[in-house]
């Protein structure tokens, strides 16, 4: 059972790393080629700004969630 959990954690870790890399590449591609990048959808930076604005409206609860995600990311992906 412990081996399965280790495998699943490894797959999830790789999946999260891939997602973070894709977000970075899509933002970089949008900055270079404009908002209509064909292979990443439309306006990734607009969606990220909207997400940050939503978190900003939530106040301290959003700040706690962001810190929890950062701590979890740093703890499990190292």
C-alpha cells in the first residue's frame, strides 16, 4: 500500500510541475506573440489577472489559501 501512495505522489508531483511549466510557457508565449496564441487558448494573462483580482477581493482568507498552497508546494515538491 505504501508503494502505491509513493507512486501516486510521484505522478501528482510531476503533473503539478508540468502544469506550472505550461502556465509559464503560455504567459511567455502570450507576451511574445500577443493575446491570440493559437496553441494555448486565449488570453492566459487576462485569466491570471482575473484570478488574482478575485483573490484580492476575498481579503485575508485568500491570503491564507495562497500561503497554504505555497507551503504545500514547497513541502511536497522538494
